[in-house]
C-alpha cells in the first residue's frame, strides 16, 4: 500500500512507550475505584492544576487540532479569535459566576443541575442529546485518526481504529474519570513538547515572524485583501467582504465570542466535568482559570503551523503539499503533513504520538462524560433507581464499554456516509446553540420556571433549524449548507451562517424562556433554590485568603493577559 | 487518589528524553537525516529538553512526598 510517511523503529518505540504509560496509569488507579463517585466523579478530590490542564486537554482533541490548523491555513491569524474571544472570556465567566452553582449544588452532572434547578423534562432533553452527541463526537474523531493513519502511514483502517479504541477503553475502564484526567495531563505535556518544535522550525524556515508576515502579506494582496489580512487579527473585520473569514466584527463577537463560546465552555459537561472533579470549591473555580493560561498560547502550537503551511503552499520551491480530497487541498491534513515535512525520524515518532495523544484525550473526555450522564441522568433516573452504589459503579463501567462500542459503530458510519456526519454535527449545533440561555436564566433569574426552560429550549432549537433552512452560504448548493426551506438571505461564509444561527437560537430561547416563565407558576420555592440561583445563594468567600491568592485576582490577570495578546497581534 | 501523577509523567518524559537524546547523538554525522529540519539536530535538542522536563517532574514529585511522610 502506498503511503506518504515512513516510520523507523525508533518512532514505533516512542509510540510504544507512550502506550505503556497511558495503560499503566489506568492500571495504577484501578484499586482506588471503589464507589460510583470514585469512578464517575474522580471522588471530587483532585487539585486545581491537574483539573485545569485536563480541562484544556479534553478540549484539545484531534478534531480541534486538525480544525484549528486548517483554519490557520485558510484564514490566517484571524483563527486566534477562537481562543482570545471565543474561549478566555467564557472560561473566566464559568470560573467566577457559574462554578459556584455547578459545584455548590452538589449536582453530579450538568443535566442534573437542570433537574435540581428546573425539572425532569429539561434534564431529560439535555441528558439524552448530550449522551448521543458524545458518542458521535468520539466516533467522528476516531474515524478521522484511523483514516489519517491509513493515508499517511499505510496502516490498516480497522487496525488503527480498534487499537486506539481499545487503549482508550482499557484506561478509562480501569481508572474511570481519574484515569482520563491524569492521562489528559500527561497528554497535554506531550502535545506541547511534540508540536512546539514544529512551530519553531517552521518559523526559522520562513524567516521568523517578520518573514512570515511579509510572505503572507503578498498572499493577501494577491487574493484581494489588505496586506495584513492574514497576520493582523482585527484588520479588515469591519466588513465581511474585506477579510478571509467572511464575517464582520459584530457577528464575530456576538456569535462566536458570546453565544457559541459561552454555550460551549459554560454548559458542555465534557469540560465542566473536569472542574467538578476538583477537591474543593476554590479548586473547582480555579480550574478554568488555570486552563485559560495555556489555552491562550495554544495558537502558537496549532494556528501558527497552519499559517506557515499557507506560506509554503504559496511558495512553489518549498516542495510542501497537502493531501488531496476531491481534487482540492485537504486543509485538515496541515499538521500531519507539516510533521512529515520538517521532522526527521525520531522526532517524527514523537510528533505522531502527540497527535495520537490529542485524539485520545478528546475521545476519553467524551467517553467519561458519556458514562456519567448515562449512569446518573438516564439509567438511575429513568431505568433503575434506588439501587446500591456498587450497582451504579458496575453500570458506569459497563457504560464505558458500551460507549466505546457505539463510538466504533459511528466511526464506521462516518466511513460509509460522509454526509451523515455533516448532518449529525449540524443537528448538534441546533440542539446546543440555545443552551447557554437556559443555564444563564436558571442561574441568575429565580423567576424562571421548568416549563419556561423546557419550552424556551425547544423554541431555540426550532429557531436554529428554521434559520438554517432560510439562509444559505453564498456559492453553495441548497441542502446541508442551508436554504432547504427557502433562501431569504445569503451569508458570505459558512462561519457567518453558523454564528448567526447560534445568535438567533440564543435570542429566541432567551425571550421564550422569559415569556413562558411569566405565564407559568413557579414550581420551586426560594428555599429550594438555595445554592442553585445567584440571588438565593450566600456569597462564597474563602477563609484566610490574601487578595492576591483569590480566584478573582487570577481571573483579572488571565483577562489582562488575553487583552495584551489581542493588542500585540491587532 | 493515592497516585502522584507527577511520577508517571516524569518517568515517561525521562525515558522518551533518553531515547531521543541517544538517537540524536548516534545520528550527529547524518546530514541526510536532518536535511528536513534545516540541518538542525532536532532529535538531540528535543530529547534534552524532554530529559530536563522529566527530571524536573520527578524532583517535584519527590519534594511533595517528604513533608507528607513526616506527618
């Protein structure tokens, strides 16, 4: 079988060492898994630096790495908006304002918070859609990795798929959430050390940051943009037509910076679960703040290689090319092709191991979030309540196996039908877009009711669907890219369409929740809302803490760092 | 949990660091291999960095264990 990169035995040795350690961590933790809480919530005992790094690592899956590098190659430095606007503010908000309710309510999952705050049906809607989403997401990323290994290294698709699934299964089955989190920390360091040399060598090759800026300004002018379109993060954002992303500043800040980013970071149990595993309220609130620090520098690891690739692609002498898909460049192959371009045997093995690590951290994150929601929010709530703890521990372990098996199934589904996966991701986007409005009103407005939350959420999902049906990405065929009801409006880019879909979903959910709440009776008394709603909860204060040790001080520092970075690359 | 994660992380990076460093030393004269990385013996550099990081993690995990043992 023909393939692009050949590995030496030393590369395989490095991969093998990594696999031994990942499995070893699971094995070491096995004897501590005595209760369902140990297995599904990591015993709520971990220090903040561990949960903080896991918080970022769980999000740093293969799809994120491929996707952000691809965006770097397509849109240049504008991709940093996904970090400095699209992550840091939401992470600060989660830490300071929302964590007290997630952690303080003693809810074991995000859907369970909705049950405590609102009612059973709101929880059910969230739990079921989330459970389905996690197994599909891990299936899609498994497919992406196995497909890549096949094209790049000539490995058998089934072999890579089963091998990677089996490794994740073993270590999450043995050590539960703790094992997933510990491995995420290990994977985080590996990803940094494996990818950083790529950015460094790439930069040396293109003549440093100044050299890259110069080269990309030529590309920008050639494509009809202003010189800094690819290297200045805010240049040309005044109008959708003057920047490669095809979106203007308002859509960017509202759609990405507010709705999508807060919806993801503040309500997605995949990341929130990491913070909830912390050993104390202080550590739980500190988790997203600690995660935010490496997060804001990740563009150096994932976007910069994309930008360097953009330069190389426009330089016929570089000899660099991407994989081809349907006759055009497949931008998702930026990172692996760059690894192959710059890394000699030895480091190449390390780079590919880092890629595997990023894939596994993403998949394990999904699997551990799935088994918790399945066990607590679906099984214990609807199928078989009131059983001893041991029983739920077994169910959690079984759910891990079950979740991985379904993921393998969805990976094969993805291999069969490309469009089905696009379709499913679209449906998830509809389901998730309004969610932040529900949590926001739940936590900060005590008058919001169960009916209000449930019907507001439904209205938001419908609004997202209808908006997608009525608008289209310019130049695309009607269907998965929108316009399947009637084309009323055309957006200049797919990103603009998805941002505006989210904005509409959020606004409709917000308004509907308020209207329905006012027209229905409150079902929870003030006393029942203690610890669940802002105005009913005593202010949280850490004993004997100096001002500079407080989470607020850290939050301000993190925010200031993000602002400084934004200004530096303005 | 009774497992100090710094220990496995430190061990893994130390081992990987040693592998890459030795590989880098053995291939010092191999200009062909390092043509890709602009003539830089990147295996050696990254290997040494990993070794330093690994030993640092191991030292941290030891440091934290001592006061605990006193209790």
